[in-house]
C-alpha cells in the first residue's frame, strides 16, 4: 500500500514539473510563430470553389 503513495507522489511531482516547464516556455515565447504568417499568402487555399 505504501508503494501506491510513493508512486502517486512521484507522478504528481513529475506532472507539476512538466506543467512548470510548459508555463515557463509559454511566457518566454517558445510557441510564438513568426514565420508562418509571412508566407501564408504564398500557399493556395484548397477546398474553396466559387
């Protein structure tokens, strides 16, 4: 039974670590896309027929 408590504590600490790293990267612009908007006009949209 004690093993379940240890595994639960480890899994919670690892998940909190990943959440912290994700929030850190989110605030420091890791997921900002500066390239795609500038080249989006070069690609033709498919599916729009008029």
